[in-house]
C-alpha cells in the first residue's frame, strides 16, 4: 500500500467521520412492529434502534423474514409506525398525517426489486413521472433525465418503451426514476439483483456520488456481495432484531490506518476491526488541552492529524505527530495523567475508552508487549 | 476485503468531479428539491398523459373496450330511439298541420278518441281579432275500413279538409301537385308508409290510380304522401270534405257539421298566447284551445304516462346504461389491476389520491368519448334501417344525442368511481 493512497484514505476518514451534532437522516428509536390483530398478532420487529447520518450508505442484510423489509417499509413511510419513534429527514413518522406522508415521500427515492415501469410510457417518460411530481421544470428535468439514462448505459434507448428493453435495462430505468429528483433518502431493495456486474457497479457508483455530493442517505437491502464494499454501515437483522450495526467503511479505513502503526501491527484483523468500531474521532483547536496533568485517565488517543506538545509541570518535553499515540500510561497503571497534552495545530484524534483499551491489552499479549516497548522507548 | 475497498475508492473518487449529476445542473440549484417545488407551478408543463397512454397502449384491448361502450351506447340509442319514434309517430300528423292553434273537445284526451264539436264554433273563432282562419279537420278512425280486391278490409285513418284551404305544411312538396286530383269524386291519397297489408303499391307515380273499397264503396287511390304509422293507426288516407261526407254517412245527416279538430291560424305579428287566452275566454269550456306544441306535448305525455310504453323503454335504456357501467367497470378495473404495482410505485413516490381520482376520471371520459362516437354513428345507421323497416320516424336530434352522450359520460364516470376503490387498495408496502 503506497503512502499517497493511505494519506488519501486517512483524509477521507477524517472528512467523513460524522460530528455528533449532525442531524440524523434516519432515526429509528425503539421501534416495535406487529402484524395481524388479536390472537394472530405477531411481533416482527423487536426494539429496533438504528441511527443513520446524511450521506451514509447502509446495507441491510439478514435472512428472509428477519424483518429488514418491514423496517425498510417503515422508514419509507409505506407502513405506519406502531410503537416507538421513527424520524426520517427530520419528520416524526409516528402518527404522521396522510398529507405529510405524501409530502415526505416526495423527498424519498424508492428503487424496488421489480422495475414497476409503465409499459405505455417510454424510459424517459417513466423517469419524468418523478420530476413532474416535484414540479421540476422541463428545461431542468429533461437534460438531467437524459444524462442520467445515458450514464446508466441507456443512451440509445431513452425513448424506448419497457417492452423493447432488457430486464437489466428496465431495472436501470427504475433506478434512474428513484434518484432523478435527488431525494434526501434512497431506499433500494436489491437494486443490482437484475444487473450485470458492470451496470450494477455503475448504479452503486451513482449511489456513492449522490451520497457524497448531495449528502443523500442510501439504505440498500441486498444479498449482492459485489456491492458490499460501498457500504458505510452494514446492519444485519435476525428474527426482527438488529444483531449487528457496524460502520464498516469507517472501520476498514481506520483499521488500515492503525495497521500502519507499529503498535497495532501486531493485532490480527479480527481484533483490529473489533476495536476500530470502538474508536471515536475528536477534534481539538490549536492551543487546547487534550489531557491535563493530574486528571484521572479515562481515554487512549491516536493522532490522526496535527501535532501536539507534551508538557510536564508546564514545561514542554516532547512533541508528537501523525500516527503517534498518548494517554496509555494512566490507563495501564491506573494513575492520574502524568503530563498535559496540548494541541499545537488543529488536531484530530482517534479516541478509545479505557475499558475498550484494556480489553485489547487482555486479548493480545503481543500488543501489551509492543505497548510496553513503546512506553519504554519514550521514557 | 481491504484490497477491494482500496481499489474501488481509488476508482470512485477521481471519477467524482462529475459526470452525471453535475453534468447539466449547477450544484447550487439542485441542492434540494424544494427549490424546484417553488419554481414548479409558475412554469406550465406538458404533463405526461398517463391516462391516455395507458388506455391506448394495447390497441386490441382498446378496441374491445370501445366496442363494449359503443354497444351500450347503441342499446341506449335504440331504446330511446324507439321510444321517441313511438311518441313522435303519434304526433306526426299534428306536426304536419299548418296551424298555430288547435281546437278540440276536452274529452278528446287522445287524438284517436272520437269526440267532436259543432262547426259553427269555428265561424265564431274566425271572426275574432288576430285570427286569420279557423278551418275544420275531419278525422275518421274507427268507422273507416279500407279493402283492396281479394284482401281483408282493414281499419284506416281518414283525414279530410277543404281543398281550397290547404291545412298541411306539405314539407315534402307532395300535396300541392296532387290536391287537385282529390276534387274528383271517390278519390283519396294514401300514405305510402301505410302497412303493406292493405295491398296497395306505392312504387312509382305511374302505379296510380289503384282501386279499392272504403266502407263498401269504391275508392280510387290517385296518389300518395308520406306520413307514417303509429300505435293506433296502420295507415292514412286524405280526401276532400265532399268525398268524406259521402263515405261516412254514419256521422249523421250533415256529416260535415261535426268537426274533429279546428285548425286556427293567427296573424304572424300577433301574440299567440294572448289570442289563445282570448279564444278560451270566448268559447268557454266546451272546446279546448291548445297551441300545436301543447297538443304534441299533451299527446306524448299521455302515451308516456298512461301506457307502459314509457316504462318499457325507460327500463330498456336503463339496461343499456347498466350494461355500459358493467363493461366500463371491467375495462377500468382490469386496467388498474394490471398496473397495480406501477400505481403503488407512484403512491410510494408521493402521488396523492387526488392524482389517481383524476387519472381514473380522465380515463372514464376518454372511454365515454371513444365509445360514444362509433356508437352514435352505428345507431344513426340503425335508425335509418329501422325507419325504413318499421315506417316509424327514427330521428336523431341534437337533444337526443346530448342525452345519450351525457348518459354515456355518467355511465363511465360511475364505473370509474367504482374502479377507484381498487386503486386505493394498491399498497406500496407490498412492493418491497
């Protein structure tokens, strides 16, 4: 792995790491859902919690009947929320009015497994059904529709009816219809199932662009392993419960960053990705105190970007930069901070809580050894 | 895994500066769709005519649908046509009379009822201000039997008037050249639309005279005219007063003293209603004074209400209507059922129920229009055929066209509303 690409990845990691204050695109909060009534009533979703930020690409997986489709229809306002709270693009869905539902739906893009195109309309007209609804004027909508269809490899077939299109082409028209109005949220059910590798890739590339450029949130239910790599988050469900919810892309990038550091090199991939999930990103302005001598130590820091000064009793003893870590001594020895760390430039740090840090030490003796070596060298 | 991630992100990132979504738009304008929504309504757009497109997509299905509606239209036209024809036929003779007001006994509740009044009354009427003329019309229904050689004698209606005062509008220009022929004794003109059972031929002018027997006395049919039959009358004869008096001795010693109808013409410049009121005041309750239109209306109302005819044909028309509703519902409901997931997708996209109502009503109206046109043309042809076959006046007037057109529209819209329920049932949650 060359240095340039790892820098690039690091900067992507730092840029895309969401601040805690960012409003959520989708906020599923303790949602339960039931099918049927009376004695036939059966719970299909159990206490689902899922928070998705703008621009995230989420892939939902799970066996059939696991409730992922139900959750998707709830998020998409296609089913009424029964219990709990569900906010989509800032709108609470519990008890939402019909009018508000219709309005909200216009801000969501749906891509269904079946293309559901009108046989009587051309590819272009089918896509235009979406822009017409929003009242996007023709002179804006038409070129955009054409460009999108061209991009999806339908340039020569823009004015063909679905009958004259192959299964994959129809699905691509449906994809274009789902994203042409640049919705804030796209919900897609197996969008690439009917597509060959190339057009499937094109679709997810468009998804990525939308996510990046428009901060569009994309939730995909899929079993297509070929597109797993685009996911920022992978949510997997079993029997109506969210059994894992991993920020996969962030963790991958973070793991790759950590692997380059001597301290973390010794960890195997499994442990590394497990702890990557626990890291938090924190940013500090120039001059601010990151930790203060004498305080109780609760966190471990890895510098992603910027430089810090180590000060003992008000005297600067050392400076640390990109890739260095600090804060471990207090955690290992269970002592107060032995030094103050101050940001010399704007600093971004990856932060691990004490408990998580200690569990890493316990899980890998070579990590502990490496850590001691590092502390020793520093002293 | 990690290798894949690297390679795609490397590939994806440089590709960003923008092929697709930036291509045609300034990023600032597309940042949110809401800005479009604000611009939207100001700029008029040609919306995609989904209703029309869906309706016409499959020409075979459209043809079947349209045929179905057209069939219902024809049914309604036929029923209404016959109803009107039967009513029209009873008043056809009144329409042909050249007069403004008609005098008749109040007890003559139908034209075919034979109650009469004294001829002297007409002289009184004729002397009134504003009255140009008051002429007697003699009608014999029950007492007239016409027979041709080797045929049975059949009842026929005989009309008679003073040949010097033509009482007929003569719209076809048939009477003027022939009236002179009636001056000869034992002559009459016969309605060419009389039933063929009488045995007379109306093929060409050269086929006259033909000899027959009226009430046992010889009668020469010297020509023909065109009027038509109705429920009560299977044929018509027209003759002079003098000949009439000869044939109908049963009307008494002076057969022309008792008048069936009195036909009054008024000065065109005068107010018809005022004269009518004055005449009513003058002659009292013995004889009614009706305008031609009133008489026509009264006669039709009588047949419509006091006979089952009105009910029969109304039921027939309703049947056509109901058949139409069923056919149209089938067409629309199938159209919806076939596109249920597409409509559900539209719902998911944010199309409101109102849109679907408009869509379905639009389709209903299109179907009504498409079905009405061939239906009306076919009906018109059938009317021509019926008219020539039954000698009933099958007229397709503007009013009658409009009534059936409105019924067709109502029929399709009712079906549309029924079919809408199916559309509302389209559940977008079932799409995932």
